[in-house]
C-alpha cells in the first residue's frame, strides 16, 4: 500500500512496519515527519503519533525531539513485563491457590523504603507481609508498603479475602512502574516463611508502581527455591 485511508493507529503501525521490513525505510534512515505521514495516510496526526510511539517502544524506531524519527540502526527487542496476579499464575499451573496475611499495620517506613515511596519523614504507610501458597506449599511471600493517600479505601479493604496483589491490580490504575531482579540466600526469616533451608538460593523481585502524584506501592517478592520466570520479546 502506498496510500489509502488509515483509520486506526494499528493500521498505520502495520504500514510503517511493512515499509521497515521491506527496506523501503532502511536502518538508520529518517522517515517522513508526522505531518507528512498524516497527509500520506489520510489520517489525523495524533493517529500517526500513537503508531510511531508504539513502534519506538518496541525499539524499532529511534525518536528524538526536534531531530525527527528514524529507523533504528540496531533495533533492540524489548521484553514486555506485566504485573501478574499471583493467584492466576498459580492456578495457571494447575495448582490450588491460597494466601494469608502474616502481618498488617500502619507504620513509619525505614529510610530506604521512604526514599522509594517518596514520602516525607514521619508519614505512616500501610505495611503488609503476605504469603501465597501453591498446593499448600509456600510459593512467594510479599513485603509490601502502600501509600494510603494514593489508594483510597485500602485501610478498610478486606485483604484476607483477596490479596493486596489482586486488589490493587483490580482497583488502582497506575501510570508507570519499575522492576528489579536479584538473587539472595535464605536467611532465618526467609527459611521460616518459605519452609526452606538457610542458605538456599531465592529469586527476588522488587517492584514499584506510581501515578502522576504518588508512588502507589512498593513490594519485595521473595520466591521459594526453584522458581523460574518466563517472558517474551
């Protein structure tokens, strides 16, 4: 296709991708600007912008403010990470799910958590420690801090009936977040909660999510020995 009407950003994205794959637009070359593409595709400029942003997020386009957009010289495929509902993850493996709240309180966080949550000194947050079980065996425990100002209703929510993980995914929209992954050896606390031996290797995810005004929650998930994570690029 060299013209025609493109009435959705997905159709514009597909055409841009076709041109890249066909080497009509070669790696390192600048592509026409948004106004030119909107005219060429007979669509709104906002539609073009959305399509190009989506392709830039995959690493196929390199967009620079005021410099223009070009085909990435060495495109980097990016893995997509979603916030999983742990219950779905466990049930998806054919195992029975259960979770329990080990502790729940309102507390002033330590300085490291306060820095991550971006709260002022002395501000109390909701602190939850929970354990998720698969077929009755420890699967992962979460050490979570939640900012009540960012989550109306969290202080009265029944987080025993539905885990904080599931409740937050269902009820609280977020605009951004980050993940970090690490390994640790089980200390006395981890060994007790996860029913493993001290010194065993454990997989750890630290995750935070935020909106335009607050960090909503920060959680450390520590998985029982043998856990494997899978994603796609």
